């Protein structure tokens, strides 16, 4: 909070202006925390140019800041002031006064309110245009720190305040013998000049009721601070010393003061008991006869304390007065106990018991009726039993009165049907057997007891148990109780391991007394089976050709496949219908070695060398296939090729081949028409040949040299030309096709453009040679076709065309001499045919031989002929 401010100012006559210095002064107490000030208001302009003014702040607000703006024309300033609400710790107290002018024109200014706790609350100014300056007056108002005064006193408490102004805090303490309900409780001076609410107080301490001493008690007048309690003892006890305790305050705690007295027993508190009694004894513990002493009165065996049924009675020294005690009962006496022995002497059948009492020494006499005698006591007619000191009878056994009779008879698993008693004189007994037993023996008749107390005959009968027929169960067992099929034996069917029980009746059966089973056992044991095992591309082979219990199975792969995986060699079907371990087997197709052919290509079905793959060989352009075997190879199940691969590609050394190109227009059309007629004649000849004789067997064929495009066109006639031989030798044809066919379609010239003759290609067929004897072009036409690139007579324009034979790498067509040789060899020509070339094109005779002179097969083709 600003106590007051100090304004200082000097005038500069040259600039006709003043500089200002304003200092603020703040009031603080040691350790005092001043509340943060309120927010100031906006700047307020106090004057206009060259105008006098007077300004006073609103009551309770102080100057927060000033600013000004100078105008050289007016040589004056506009002043603005900003005020702020006085902080809560202080308040306006009135008594404002305004000073006289505190400066002269062009003079210095230095002003501060003269009194402590005054602050500048206003100012006024008079302007002089002649002096180009102002004279100032200031208004000072009084203020004071807000005070709550001293807090109100409260019972047993005192205050300790750091100050009484706003924010001051007063802690408290309680007087001795009291305790605060909040040891850390304080009150704070608030901005409304009231102390915060006191929520605690000092209460008098209370020690509570003290714990009573052993065998005594405390008698208290008060249990609060400085209250006292006196100690006293129960009857039969006396104080060891006088004792009084006080409720005391020990600053950090409070409670009852300590004491050292105690309540001790009074010796000889009760009268002296007798040292002994008749027919009994006396024992006291302790012998001091103090309160609580117990004297035990015990009567001899057979006697009890009078008025009770007890032999032993305790008598206790009890409280009566403070100094004299009393025994819990009069001195006991011992008397004979009338019920010393139990009433357990029962009269026997056909007899009686007579007792003179049940006290110690009492006697009970046992006797039998006439015609009977006591068992085990012959020849005595009566027996006495005496009551003993231990409360038992001298003869505690059960007595029996037996008639005078013969020895008792018995029959195991049977009995005797007796008339007139079982052993009595003249009684008659007949033996019998229980159900399930038969009577057997030398004598099984009735016997009679005679006067000599003997039976008239020796009974030698016995009872023999009956049995049912044995039971059997294939692949199982019959489990019977007692391990046999005797009467009442229960038999249960069960199957051996790996078999399951079934049938119309599998319940237990019981052997009956009729020697028949209680029901017909209709059980059977069926062997269990495990789930079938499967193996892709293979089979699982099992003993007995099944997966029944005990069967052992092994994995096996089809030809061309190998066994693999983390498989078990043998798995066995267990009784649980599960295999003893998993068969993690797999069949993987085998593969033959990869074939390589330098300067050529090996083409395999499915692009692999797996089992069953068929591979054919072909050479690059400019090479020919030679070797012991150049046909198709097959990969067998042993991972080997069916023949040893010995083919190789050999470079062809040939001269420059001259070929004539087909010309445009009529020449090209004539050549295509000529070849098409030739092919149709071949088909017609084949049909006639098939009607005359049966088709040749497998691999019997003739070979025809035709352009590849014409061979492709022939596929359209597959419905009329039987092509069995072709299908079996397609691998050879495809090989030659890949060897001889150029990358580009050289027969595109047939559509109307210039071109060259395509290389010859083999087309397999079963058409006989005679079908090609006609329709071929004459020698002149062949010579002209072969010699002219345009397909007609040579012209200057034709001579400018590129040669018919070109480098194989360029992809252009050429006439392959090696292929030409193979064609003549396949047609069976004995004499070699000259290779066509640019210098010596084939004449009509050569082509006629190629086309017409194919010999008939020398022998019938065999099944192995390829």
C-alpha cells in the first residue's frame, strides 16, 4: 500500500517544459504480506491546453500512475492520471487538506505529504501563458491500517498475536489442566476488521474412572483435573497401606497419579474346619483359611455325603463381613449309599434273582426253576453275587437256566426243525438245508433226545451248495463274485483290451437256487477300430488290411513319389481307438536330373523334370540334333530318364542357300493354291488307303515336307484325318517345329506382300505314300518358285530384294540343309539329295522324288518301333 507519493519537477526555460519525477513509498511490517492490489482504472485526462484544472481522486482510491503529452505550439502539456482502489489492509480516515501553491513559475517543485499515513489524493494547476508554465497545489488525505483489535478472551485460553491489523494471526494456548479441541487453531484479522470465527476451546481434562485394583476398588469424588480417588479393599482383604490418587496434568499428557498400595488376603478369615470325619477325610487348600480357601470332604467307598449322592464335596471360605468369613456349608457327614451297585442283576429265563439291597455288601441270589439247572455251575442250585466297593457285582455275568437235555445239534447252511424243544428230553429234530444248498450225508433222518441225554442216532448230514453252468465270452471274460458260479454268485461280462461290449443283454446275471441263471447272458465283444489314415499321393498299408485294435500301419508312396516328413515308421492302433503316435508323413514327387543342351533347348512338360515329365530337345538355328538317341525322354519313378541323354547340337556347315521369294499378286496366289491342292490330295489318298487295309500300328508313319503354316492349317481337318500316329509322335514334330520355325511369321507374304519361302516342317500323318503321287507342281514351276524371290520370273525388281538365305540371328527364313537331309532320310530315299542352294536350286526331278518316291515300309511296324 502506498503511504504517500513524492512529486519532483524542474522547468527548462529553453524548452519551456518540465521534467517530472514521481516516487511511491510503501508501508510494510516485518514479515507482513501485503495483499495484491486491485486492478487500476483507465487514464483520466485532467486538463485542456493552457487551461487551469483541479482534480481529486474518488474517496478510497489512490494515484496509480500519470502520463502527459506536450504541444510545442501551446508550450503546454495535457495530463492524465490513473487511480486504483486502496488495498484491503488500509482504509481512508478523512482529514484531507489542500496545500498552497508549492512552486513558482519556472521554479523547481518537490512535494511530499507532511504526515505519516497521508497520501496524495488530488491536485490542481494554474497555467500562465506568459511564463509558459504552471503552478501546482496538492491535496493530502489521511489513511490508516485496518485493525481488528485484540481478540475476545475465552475460558482457560490465552492469545499470542503477531499483529492485530488485516492479515494478522493469533494462535492460542490452554491453561494447565485444560486441553484445546484444536491444538493448531488460530484466528485471522480480516479486511472487515473482524477476527475469523474461533472454532476451538479449552476444556478441563478428565482422567476418567480409574481401573480398580485387584480385590479392591477406588471411590472418587471427581475425575476431572485435581480430582481425587481413595482406595479400599473387598471383604476378606486388607490394604497394605493407605492410598489416594489425583487427576494430574503432566503437560505432554495427563492421567491419574500412581499408587503402591495393594489388597492382601486376611489370614484365618474363616473358622478352623475339622481335621477328620467318620468314614471319610478332610483336605484344605490353602491352609491359611483366607477367603477363597476350599476344604474337600471325601467319604470312603460305598458312602456319600449326607443329603447328596456324592462321595466328595468341596466347602469354600466365603465373604461375610470385612474381617470374618463363613464356610459355604456345614461340616459334612458320611452315610452308606443305598444305590452303590447298579440294578443290573437280571433273572435268567426259567429262573429268578432275589436281592437284599444295592448298597455296599448287598447280595443278589440267582436260582433256576424246577427241571432246569444253572449253566456252568452244576451241581449248585443257587449262586450269590455281592455288591463291591468299586460299585460292581462280584458275579456280573448273565445267567442261563438250561433244561436237562441232549447236546445241541447244528447244521451249517441249514438247520434243524425240532419238535418239543431243540435239546429237551424226548424232543425230535429233523435236518434241512437253506435255499441253494442240498442235503447230503450217510444219515439225514430225524433224531430224538432220549433219557440218557443222548440222541438216538448220529446225525452225519451236511449242506452242499449248488452251482450253475459256467459262462464263456469270446475275446472277453466273465467275472464272478467268489470266483465261481455257485449259488448267489453274480457274474459280469467284460471284454479284453481293444474290444467293446455289446449284445442284447450285458447286465450281470446271478446263479439261482434252481441252478439256473437269473437271465440269459447275450453279450459279445467287438474289436475297436482307429480312424482310417490317408496319405496324398500314397497309401497307408496295415496288417490284416484294416485299422482294428492291434493293427500296425506303415506309410507308402505311389511310384514317382518319395516318403518324407517327421513320420513314424510304424503306428499301432491302441485300445483307446487312437493311434499310438501321429503319422506325419508326406509323399513328394521325385525329379530327374536337369537336362542341358548347349546351343539348344530342352522343353519339358510342366516346365519341370518331375516324375512323368516328357522332355524333347531342339537346337538353335544353325545347329542340328545328333547323338545316339534324340527322341523324347521320360522321367521314371526311379529318378532316372528312360534312356541316357546323349543328344547334342552340332554346327551345320552349309553353303549359301538361294531361295526364291514369292512375288506379289498372281504368283503368290498361285503358289498357295498349289500347296492347298497338294494337301487335299494327301487327305483323299489317306481315306482310300484306310478303306483298303488296316492302319499301321503305333509309330508307323510317313513324313511329308510342307510349309509350317500349311501344317498349322491342317489342324482344321482333324475331324476327317485320323491322327493317332501324330498324337504319339507329337513330341518329335514339336521338336522339329521349334528347331525350324523362325521367330517371325515368314508366310505373311501370302496375304499379299513380298516374302520368302518358309523352312520345311515335318507333319506326322498316317497317309500312305501313294496319296502324294499327283497334284504336285511340275519341275519348271518348282524351279521358278525356288529361284525367284517374288514367286514368279526373276525381274530387276526381284533382284533388288534381299537374298532368301540370311543369318540365323536375324530371324529371317532360310533353307536348312540338315533338315532337308532328314526329310529325304525319313522318306526312305536311298540316294542323297543335293542340298538346294542359290547356285543349284532343286529341279523338278528332285522334288518329284521327294514327293512321289517314298517307299512302302520294308517290314510291318512292331510294337516297339518308334
